[in-house]
């Protein structure tokens, strides 16, 4: 692997590897910035039909502009003829890294991540771009805790080879929609199904259908009934449990209509899930939102237990007694003075 690609990108270190491409951290010597450089492996670089499809899909992805979509900066060929794509580099790792390291996410954080992915999908779908490979490995985390989706459109170029490459399919079969698993055309609702799998994994820490055989896993999406996420993690709000179940419906028509509708459903399920349950008291609850992607912090005030002014909120006599003494003293002085004047008034002068 040469250190300088296309006389512009200096390779720093590998970031990851897939069935058809490798990704490197590189430094753009022209614009003086770090980038993620995705390069086709030598086998695929020699396939002219695949290369042309890869270029075409890269152009479609480059046309997308959204805060939750990783930007594509450039495309070209290295000195040895390998195709590459230069993309925005995010040092926070992937959503898969986050789940593997820290376990499942809280419902509030999972909902916020799902909203951002949904908004990215909505922007792409409006331009006719279907991702086809939504999974935690393709969701990158920013420094602020937001997420961005990577590889929009590029998955289409890879789809023809995915079922023959175990190391690629293992990351894909677990998130594949039933229509994709049976060889059908994946549309927008196929992306929503895959997002449903991602939500399931964020909430429970595991995928709904797993196994060692990629083809068998793919067929489970078609034939095996879903185990509701709430059975795996009972603390999941019922509203969110129902939404994930709808996203993972076998029939695309039973899923939310589109990504925009899904955003509203996620927000509604979050509001319903945050309502006080039967165990809550009349105590007021205040929620302090953290930075994007951070879990909410809920502070519950202590129940009313009376105060220094009396258990019923009335005045405390210990605080009134000194004033009573002052008043009595003043009254005594006035009354005594009046008596003295009356006595003096009754004495005749010589």
C-alpha cells in the first residue's frame, strides 16, 4: 500500500476493512485536513462493471447534504488504478463500537439516535437514494455525541457480491429486511426495517435474529416470529416496544409510511414513555437535557415533610413570643403612666 494516494492523500493508518473495500485514516495534503479514504480492493478494482457502478453510486451519495450524513469530498483513482472515495473523518468510532463497549443504550438515548438516523434516511429517500445496508457499523459518532450515517448509495454497488462474502454478510444479514433476504428490491421501507433492527440492538444489546450461518440468519427475518424487545429488556417503555415491532413487520406495508412519519412516531413514543407511571407521586419532576446524544437526567423533588414554621405550614409560637413580650411591656408603660397622672392630679398644691 503506497503512502501517498493520487499525489494528495497521505495514509496514516487503517480504520477498517470490508468485503470489497478498505478504509484508512489519511491526511489531505492539499486542504490540510484528515479524511477517511475508502479504497476498493485489488480484486474489485479490476472489475470494470463493478467500478462503474461504484462510481455512479458515489456520485449519488456525494449529492446528499445533511447534518446526519457523512460528507463525501472527492473520488478518484490511485497510481495503481484502485478507486477511492474521500470522506469526512469522525474520530468517535461507530455506534457498534459504542454498544459493544458500553452495552445497551437507555430508551431516551436510543430514541435520539434513531431520530437522527431517520432524518438522514428521509433526506436520502427524497433524492431517490436508498442505503440498503443500515447497521451500527455504518453509523458514526461525532465528538458532540450526534451520529452520522455513512456509505449512502455505496451499498447498492456492493449488493451483488454481499451474499458470497461471509465477512461482509455477517455484518449485513442480521440487519437485512425480509424483501432483501428473498432477493427483492429494497425500497425506503427496507431501510426502515434495518433501522428497526438497530433500535432493537440499542435497546436490548442484541439483534433479534442471530446465528453463525449468514443465509440462515437472513431467512429468519422472513420466517421466524419476532421476539418483542420488551421480553429481552422489561424496562423498555411499551410505546417504544410497539414501535420497534412495527418497524420489524415482515410486510413492508405494515411499517411506518416513510422516514418523516417515523421521526414523529419516535418522538411520540418518547413522550408517552416518559409519562409518570402508577408508582409516581404528585411530586413535580424536572428534566434537564444534556448534550445531544447524552441521556436525560431526571431530578425528583423530595415529598413535602413540613418546615420550620410548623408541620401544617402555620406560624411557630416560638418565633412570636418575643414580640408579645415587647407589646406587653409597651402596654404596661402606657397604663402605668396614666395611673401616675391621675394620682398627681388628685394632690392639691400649697
